[in-house]
């Protein structure tokens, strides 16, 4: 990866996920969904 293409926290990926950094536990890249998945609640 070049400096210009290095991922930064908050960068949006081609699939719409958001780069969240490197996991301190696994050393692997982490990504977050742009929105929460819809949920149904029966109260």
C-alpha cells in the first residue's frame, strides 16, 4: 500500500462499510456497518 492509498479510520470502503482501524487483539482490520440492521421488537 502506498501512502496515498493507506486506509484511515472513517474511510468508506467500496462496499459501504467504514474502516474502523486495526484490532488490538487480533491485529486484523476492522470495519463497521454504516447503519444498524433493522430490528423488530415485540413488547
